[in-house]
């Protein structure tokens, strides 16, 4: 049984930990609002760009002049998985959920006889995936030193992915990230980047006819690379919001658990202290009676 001093030290230690978790929860709550606003602001732009791509793709049809980023190489033998996770932990199962989705997809592709390559964006995803797929990880990108995610960060990743495609290093690229729904809900999402899967045009644009200058193929050659960077940028913003939401929930749970532990340790301390006092009183009374 631990001594009173040990229990007192442990209570003090848990209280200090609780102060840290409460502070981290408040910081995450402050950052969450800005991150959520940024993620929600990026959604209409990416959705509208998808609608424009869909309209141009319908105009182009099966024309041979369509860029390879949309039509692909005609094969699906080599797959690149771009896995976006957070740079830091203490956010519950946020990173592990994204890594699990990528890991399950990689296993499925390997069972089908495909070649898998992994591009990790974020330290935590790399740390998780390297345990099983270290030989498959061909590149790692860390954004730990970036205080605020900007489009230039996503554009650099997008250009690197496109350069790898143009060099014939893969046939299909899939982006993995976590879509922010609420503080307690972040949904792991897989999005095919290359070949660019043009979404169905919006209802408002379904019957509209547009004329493109110089031509649809030339516009796609410029628009698809930009769309790839936009989708990566949206994924990074969604991840930041999801990470802050998950961290807020995790730190709240940690603070509650610390409070429960302090209560239990305090009860144990009081009971042991009371027992010790009772024992000393009995010894004093017994000694007095012996005299």
C-alpha cells in the first residue's frame, strides 16, 4: 500500500496534468473556430471548380485531345496513396483513422497484385504507416514549421505529384484525409486525384451551354493541375479543423479522467490518513491503560 506521501505526490502530479490538459483544450477550442471557418470557406470553391470541370469534360466528350491527367495512362498497375495527417498527436484517434483507411486500401491493392507507393504528408501518418509499409513510402512531406496552411504549401505537393505522374511513376493517385463534420465527428475520406474524376455537373449548370476560348482541351490542361492543388489544399484545411476538434475532445476527456482520478486518490488518502490517526490513538489509549 502506498504511503501518505506517495499518495499526496501522485495527487499533485495528476492535478498538474489536469491543468495542462485544460489549457490544451482551451487552445484547441480557440484554434478550432478559425480552422473550421477556413475549411468551410474552401468547400464552395472546390465544389464550384468541380462543377466547371464536369461541364468542360462533357463538352469535350471522348476527344483524344483530353489531357492525360483526366484520361489517365490507360492502366491501373501502380497506385500512389497521398496520405495527409497531422504533425502532432494528443488528438485521439484522428491520425490513426486516416492511416487505417490508407492501410486497408493498400492491403486491398496488394492482394489484387497492384504496386503501391505512399506519399506521406504529415509526421504522424508516416510514423504509423512505416511500421508495416516502410519499403512502400517513397516520399515524406512535413509541415511542422508552417504556422498557417496556405495554398502555396498544397501547390508544392500538387506539383510534385503531377511531376511524378509525368515521369511515369504511377497510374492512379488517391488522396486520403479526414473531412471535418463536427467537433466529435471527422470522417476519413479517399479522393481520386489522378485520373481526375470529373464530378457530375451541378443541376443549375446541367442545361447551360458555354463557349470556351481558346478551347476546352487547353483550358483543362491548365485547370486540372490547379484543381489537384485545390483539392489537396482543401484536404489540409479539413485536417487542421478535424485535428483541433479531435484534440479538443481528447483533452476534455483527459481532464475529466484526471478529475475522477484525483477524487479516487483523495478518498484513498483520507481513508489511509484516518486509519493511521485511529491507529495512533489506539496506541496512545492502550499505553495509558497499561500504566
